[in-house]
């Protein structure tokens, strides 16, 4: 049972939607017959018609056989001349990621083969193919840029280079990106148009799943609906995420700072599946400096403020629609009034510190002292922080509250935005990479060495590695032939090791350590669930309590001196964050890190390494256009079996 918000029921402005037809499972909706021409067009004469079947009416009780050629469906492949031309461009650019030189060679060979049969060339060369892709109107949100530089006081001599440099920030209009996401037909069945609270009918027990089921969206709707002109609107939370990534270590400093955008209306499974529900919208500037100046307070302040000022500028076009509704078309064909709002920000701890304008080592969510993070404390808020900034000097702010008082967070100019509240939970970096890999796994090694000495401890660690390597092949388990020795740990490495590490250390460590790992594993699996009930929240809190109880063995043995670790402390806030934002697996850095591959790393490999960023922008835009074209052709049922027409084109 869902209880929807009573004032923001998402009323449709108009209903220009087309009736959708059901299709038989495992049935191609558009069939190419053996005597089609080279481009998949139906022949003039068709003595043997192969009808198309589609269900009609409720419950799939009836089905109809339709004429396969006079379909009444649009057949416009623009800007491509045929399906073969589109499929070739998509294959070469998206799937093969072929260089321009190799594309030219392939097309030259293909066109030479066609010339003997008087066939028409598909593309003359790569330039013609790129020009065709670029002329696609779908998915076209152009890249823009702005420049910024330091404008503060400068020394009279030996001016640091960062004070004179100009920094370029490339971005796409987030309003247009959101418009594209909302209008995507693929998302129409996986989108929540209004906040809701979901209950189990039998017990009236509440449960949390997708983002709009959380209390934050409901409370935002309460605030927005105080203005009667917003009634009937759809609230669209803007979810952001950013994270530096390195594309090539061998060729020098090649770091990029992508910024991604999604919306809270699409369901978690869509965001996790990367069905174009997470979109690259900017490359932020990364000021580089030599060691002499990198550690100065002035440079650190400039770098932080550059980050916030850039975000504020990139998002400024969304601000008017955060107070006054605008009309946008949705994927179901309806037009709705829309009200935007800044939603959760997906980031690792280093980025969270930057976002919240706090000192490293403090919690970004609560006011607990950095020396005793697990003590009870109130949650942070912008209102409280502003009051403290007015009363205390910068040093006392940092020492007593962990606040960097001379920074202005990017959220300060946007309505209903509290950066402390908007910091999202992060299973990957807080729990898997942080608490498991960086803390517990390292602590076990330190514990063994402190208790048994280095020589015996190394023998025990070798046996642990042997046990890990001896894991039998099984579905869902990854094998580690060399144990836990990795040159570089990835998130997937840590996730896979979590599944086999507990039995590997059994017998080598005390029961308390085993129970500590067990409590953490149970916590991880519980917060990973797609649907979290009130009973699950109770179980999550129980695992947190048991984890805190059993980890004391590490302190008692002298392995660690303190548990005031921000990433480990973050476990304490998960029950409240689940109530606010729904299941945490929809707001995890694993989503943005996976996006790095498609949006940053693969496009970088396609460049010639000469000013690669400009080439990466073009590549991303072309990828978006090809993906948008494929979704559009699919929606119009123009894509289906293609093997035979493709083979004939190669043969003839």
C-alpha cells in the first residue's frame, strides 16, 4: 500500500500520448524477409507474407496478426539513410571504439568491394560518418564553458602561478539534461511522479525502497506546497555526484574531475543499471601546484572555493524552477508542471569534507567531537553553522566544531538546500573499502604481528592466503589464486573478498575478531537490500551495536588506539539516512565510479592524447546522440532482426 503526498499529486497538463502496443515475448517485432533489399527495405512483391503478431485487449486474451509491410509505422532513419548506416556507425563508434584511421581503412575496403557490384557506399570515410552522427538532433545538449581565476590579493613579488592561471570549466545545461531524462520513454514505467510512503497491507509496517519513498522527499513537498501555485506539480530532486579519476598513470598527470547528474524520480534499479539515468554534465577544474605552494592556506582555500563557485554557476539555470513551476514533457507523453530541488550528493569522504566545508577527521553529518566520534551528538545544519560563524572566530570554529568558516558552500544560494543533510550514504567507500579493507583487514595483520611476532604472523597470513586461494569455484564467488595480494584494490576486489575472508581467518584469530567481521558482513548485506522494512532497520541497528561491542578486542590488544574514524563512524547514521533517502544502494559511489568507464576512461583512450579533454567532450556528445537514436528507433519499433540484411550487404 502506498500513501502519496496529498498536495503534489503530479497532475497532467495535457495527454498527447500514443496508445502503446504489447508484443509477444521472444518475438521480433520487425522482420526482414529473405528477399529484402540491401538496406532492409521490404520488396515490391511479397508472395509469402510473414505476419506480425501482437497481443490486444486486457490480460493478453486476444492477439492479432498484422501485415508485415504496410505497418503504418514511421520508417525515417534520419539523419541516417538506412538502418544499415545507423548500425554501422553505432558499431564502429560505440562498441568497437575504432580509430578514425582504422575506420577509413575499413570503409575503403568495403567501398572497393561494393564498386564491383555498383553498390552504393555506406560512408565515404570517417569524416562523413562523424558528420552524420553530429547532425542527430536527439540527445543534443551542447557543451559550454566558462573561465575563472583568482581575484584576491597577490604578493608584490614571487606571485604563485595559481594566482595568475585561468581555469576552464566545461559543462552542459543541467536543465536541458533533466529535460532529456524526464522525456525518455524508457523511464516512463520506472519513474515516481510524487513522494510517497509505502506500507505493508497486512501489518501496516513501513518500508523504504526507491528515493521518493523517503522522508526527505515528503518533507520537501510539504515546504514546496506552502505555495498554492505549486499544487499538482511534480517534484524533481537533482542528485549529483563527483569524484576525481585518473585515466593514465604511465603517460603523466591525466586526472579528470567529472560531475554527474541524475534525478530522484527514476528508481534505484535504473540508476544502478546505468540506463542513461546518470549523465555526465561537467568537467571541473583541477588546480595543480608545486609542493612549495600546494600546502599553503591561501591555495587550499582557493581550490575549495573554486569547487563551490563552479558548482553554483553550473547549476544556476535550475534555480528559477526551484520556486516557480515550469512545464516539461515526460516519457509517458504527458506534460507536467515541475519543481526542482537540490537532492543528495554522492561522494567519498574526501569529497564530503570539501562539500560540507569542514575539517578532515570530523563527521560531515553530526557535531560529535573528532576525538570521540561515536558519542551522541546533534546533526549539523546550515542554520546552526551560520549562527556559529557569526559568533566565533575561524580558529575556534575549526577546533571546536570542525567548520571552515571562510568557505561558502555552493548550496547557500539555492532554496531548501542544506548541504549537511544532503550528504548521501556511501556503501562502497564507507563500508566496503573503508571499514572492511582499510580498517579490519589491516587490523588483523597488525594484531597477528603484535601477538605472534613478525615471523609467525607472516606464516599465519600465508595460510590465510592459501585458504582464500583454495576456495572452490561456485556461482557468485570469485577465486583469488594469489590470496589477498593485489597491486591495486578495486571496489569489486573488496566486495569479492568480503565473501570469503571470514572462513579464511577462522582459527587464526580470537572469537571476538570473527564476531566483529560477522557483524560488519551482516550490516553490509542488510543495507544492500533493495527493500528495507522497519524490521530490517532494527536488525541494522543490532549489527551496529554488536560491531561496536566486538571491535573492542582490537583496542584491548593495542592494535588500534582509537575508533574515531569518520568512515567507520558513518555506520551509525545509516538507519536515519535510510528513512530520509530510501535504500542506500541507489546512492552509492559505485554508480559514479562505473560511469567513469563510459564517460571518461573509454573516451580518453579514443583520443590522440593531444588536448584530450576537447576530444572527450565531442566523443561523449556523439555517444549520447547514438544512444538517443537507438532508443528512439526502438521506441518506434524500427529495430529487430538484422543479421541477414547485414550479411547480404557484406557479400554483395
